[in-house]
């Protein structure tokens, strides 16, 4: 079990047909890379990044990738995707050209740059297909190492599917074959410098999950050589302490040269067997790889590689080595291999041409229609010569894009803005149709569009017995989670201190003892991979609740939420989903790092995840019930200072649901509308009660959810009555309060009904100071709210409301 380098396998059975098929795929992939780079330089695509130099290792990985397995990799893995049959060369070029037809480019419908791979895991209704009957790839992201946290979750799901016998029921068979699946991860050597990589590796070793990590090592990270990236210049040496021993669990770490065909096949066979059968994580450090075309089309590697290095790379190119191996072993003649190479060039070239034709013909058809409409429009136009030039310019575009026709039409319409003709109406109709189609092409599926979308889940009112018991708010949540765990074996909760002690606020108290450690579990202090663990598990059909102990600590994982989870439905155009619930608590408690409310940061970085801000634990429970029925992800932020406030225990605790995007008026009034959420509901209520004594009637609206926000525009109806509005929260100035103002004053056009300037009330620009005084003078307090609202009324009627101080 020692860290060993496999140099050659002598007992492997060689299948000549298989070897030649591998050579064919490798050559086709190489040609796709070479042609792809030329297409970018010809102006037919904007950017290109390719997997040349990594072909042989990926072929070996593909041989051990079975139905039901999952990949979480990065943008060099084209050969692997070709080899498992989940990507055609035509689809590869369709992505390079950004073809927006999901049938032509199924990974992202043209939304991602080339080399970002994914398989479609959902049917047209947004329901999971049978994942055990397909080879699955989670959707790639560009940020380096950001695929690693998700990889942990994909592997962890196999552990749960194997060890949780409740998941062996027939209804869950389409998600897993009793945990037999391996999660394959790939990463470049330079990206192993990222903290996400080390955090994932550590968590994988602790959890002992079937995760096979491949490190493609070509000695560089763009222009920066290995000695600047990795201690000792070798990630396998750095990770040697993770190697398992006879008496301690860990990783099986293997090292192999990326040009050694037999050794690669044997290494991957061994690693996959260990991970699949023993549920032990494995890592394969694939060394001596090359990058024949450099990092990408953004520059040439001749700028930073020495002549000696370039010569070495030419000699150690895996295709050169593979060809020599085949000839040396006499599996084929040079003439046979030359024919394979020529056929590969033809195959790649024809695929490229077919992809380009399909891409450009759609656009040319629209351009042709626009030109005809423009020509008709010109006949009776005042600006004939100008429109004629517009038509000539549009016709002259060599490789047109949709924007060319749209810009031309808009320019022509501007010239004739004072005229109204039938030809103009037809041109406007064409433009409107293109704009509508563009929403589907470029802006759909930010959230789920299935019948299980969160905004489609109907409200179920909360019910109480006449003698409903008053309990701590945490007990309401505990009852809610108890019901959820009982209802669905796919539900599990995890995070720091969630298991044994039932979280720091006791909402899971006793539930690990009741449901077991596979359902309610502790984790290490690792927010980034807690979220990744949830993302990967949710991708595979499970229903995780991932806890981040305090809202302030969400910063450790905000990048993963933003780049991966929030964009998942969007970047796959509804091809994948991960309905993860992130549970956290914030707003008010004590000090700089335990009373944060960075809502503006959250709102601006995780569009694609619903953000729910309940004012108490009953509302929170209703949101958990709603989201567990939906197929959208959500961040639910509980009030940190509300767990021991008394609430009535609902009798339908596991069934009632709070709808998203529906504000609630929690205090009626006639003089001013206060829009707020979370802990500020209690603070503003205090202020409103004091203002009532001064003759000012406040209406308080709890928005309840920030994403989505007031879908039916209820708030403006209140403003129509009061003619004044204040937006109050605990974020920094210009944060979520500014967001709410934009939604109401601009989007709902509340400005039409205002008699006073709209105001925001927020915390100070600094983080809250420690202690009760620190909280009072850092965060909005009842007196400050009272003074601002009174000042608004004083400005309106100084005689009735003279200055306070």
C-alpha cells in the first residue's frame, strides 16, 4: 500500500482491436484540438482551450468509467468525453461556435466556452432520467479547482446509497446501484495549489468515499512552471502523508507517466477497482504530460518554454509515444496507422464543417428575413440612402451573428421613428420575436422551470390546536426536521456540530440518535466542501440540508455557491439540477464575526439560488417544507437571536408551506410603509409601537424572501395607501436596502405615489462591535428608526410633528 510508481505492466492482456480504436479516438481528439485553434484564429470562434497532450491518460480513465459513474472535471477532458460516448466531435465544435440549440450542443446550449462538458441528466419535464444507465458528467466550471468540492459530494452520495439501506428501495433505483458508482475527478497540476483542492482531499480521506482523482501534470500553469506551484515539485510527494497503511485509513496514491499506455491502463484499472469495491479514495498523479499548443488561444507557449523543454515535449507527446509503442509491439504497421491518422483528420474536418453549417445557417436564415424586411421598409422611408447603407453593411458581414441583424434593424427603426407604416410594423414584430427568442437562448433556466419549481409550490396555511403549546423557536425547527427525515429517506443534514449535539442551537437535538449518523452528521470545519458535499449529493437525487454555522462564515463558500450551484440550471439550460438547501443563521448576536448580515454580497453573487429570510422559526419551518418539495436550491437564513423566543407549535408541522415571493403585512398602518425582513421585523415593530404614541401609523411588511422578491407587487399597493416608504435592514449602507428600494421604487414604480423621499435604514459601514452597546450603535435600533420616520413626517407637516430634539 505504499506510494508507488507503476512503470510497466507485463501481465495485461492486449487486445489489438481495442488498441487501434484507442489510437483512432486519440488522433480524432488531437485533430479536433488543432482545427479548433485554427477556427478561433480565423474569427469563427472567440476563444479556444483544448485537451491536446492528455489523450492517452483519458482513454485509460474512460475504460474504467461505468454506467452510473460521475465525472467532475475541467476543460481538458475532451478525449475522455469522446471515449465514453457522451460527446461527438460535431457537438464539440458546436460548443466552440456557441450554438444555442440544445440538440446541437447538449452540454450548455452555447452558454459555456468550449471544453466545458456535461451530460443531460434531466428529461424535458425536469425530472431525473435513470442515472444508473448512463455515463454521467456534472457540468464544468472555469474557476480552477472549483470542480473539487462537488466531486466530494458526488462520491459521498455513493457512500450513502450503499450504507443507508432505506435508499435500496425500488423508487430510488434510478439514482444508484447500491452505491457502486465511482466519482472521477480531474484537475491540472497547477490548480492543486488551490485551497479547495486540499480541503476536498482531506475531506475525502476522512469520509472514505469512492473518489478517483486524476492530476494531469504538464509541469505548467499557463506560463508558470511547477516550482512556483507545488512544494517539492510533485503533488504526489506532497500528499504522501495521505497514503493509507495497514492500520490507518487514507488514500491509495499512484503515479504513472502520461505517455505509457500499458501502465496507464493498469493504474486506472487498479485505482477504479479499489474505489468501487472498497470505497477508498484514490489519486493518480499522471506525470510527464505535454501541452502541444500551449494553454489556450490567448498566446503561444514558445514565449515561456525553453527550446530544451519544447524539444522534450515533442519527444514525449503521448501520441508520438503511443505510435512508437504500437509499432514496436507490431500491433499495426506504419501504413495502417497513417490511414487511421488521415481518417481522423477527415472525421474531425467533416464534423467541424457540419457543426459550422448548422450554426451559421440558423443565423443566416434570420439575417435573410431581416434583409427582406429592411428592403421593404426602405421603399417608403424618408431615410432611403441611410437604410440602403445599413442593408449593404449587413450583407457584407462575413460570419454574421444575431446581433448584427438586430443592431441593423434597430438603427433603421431609429431613423424612421416619426413614421408609421405596415413595413415598419412588420420590422418591429420581427425584432420583438428575436428578443423573445433571445430570452430562451440566453436567459432561461436561471431557476427551475419544472412543475416543481419553488415558486410553483402552493402555500399550505399553518394550523394550531386551540391549546397549542408555547415552545422555544428551536423546538419548532426540531419538529420540522424530524418530520422531514421521517418523510423522505433521501433527506439528510450535515455540518459543524449538527450531529451529536444537534447543532449549536439545538434544532437537530436528538435526531442523530433517532435517525442515525447517515442522516444527521457532523463534519469538520470546512465550509467550502460542506457546500460542495451538498451540491454533489443533490446532483445525484438526494435531498441534503447543508449547515453553515454562522452567516459570516458563508464567505468561505460563497465562490462555490456563486460559480457552481447558482449557475447550474442556467449553464446546462435545464439539463442538471442540485436542489440543495443551505441552512445558516445570522443578522444579530455578538461581535464582528457572529452578527453579520452581508445580504448585498449574497444577493449580488448567487442569483440562481433562492434567498429566504424568515422572521421566526415557524416561518423558517414553512420554508424548509416548501423547498424540500421543490427542485430549486435555497439559502435559508434564520434569525440568530430567535431560537429561544417563544412560538406556538403548529399541529401540521411537517405539512404547512410558506410560499416564495409573497410578502406579509405584519402590522397595518396608514402613514408610512416599512419594508424589512428577518430580525429587523421585531426592531421595526418596537419602533412602530413607539411611533403610534406620537401619532404616526406605520405599516410593516416582511418581504420574507429576497430572491424572489414580491412577485405580485404587493408592496406598491401599501405605498399607494401611505405615500411614504422606508427600507430597513442590517446590511451595510447601499446593500440589501438599496436592492429592495430598486425593486419597489423602480420596478414596481412606487415613485409615482410618493409624497416624501424614500429612505433606507441600514447598519453602519463597519462590522458590528462587540457587546450590547456595540450592537446598539452599530446596527439599526428602535430609536434610530423612530427618529428617521418622525423626521420624514416632520418634513411633511412640521406643525403637527415638531422637531423631537
